[in-house]
């Protein structure tokens, strides 16, 4: 792979992790607020 591809892949992986963690984090904080 070329080096520009690694930049794109790493940005995509970080965005994917943040997108996947958004709903569980929202649910966790919502439970903390409701308690």
C-alpha cells in the first residue's frame, strides 16, 4: 500500500470507532442522567 492510503484508512478506522461508540455512550449517559 502507498502511504496516502494509510492516512485514509486510519482516518476511516477512527471515524468508524467513534461512530460505533456514539450510541452506547449516549445510552450510558442517559441512564446516569435519569438516575
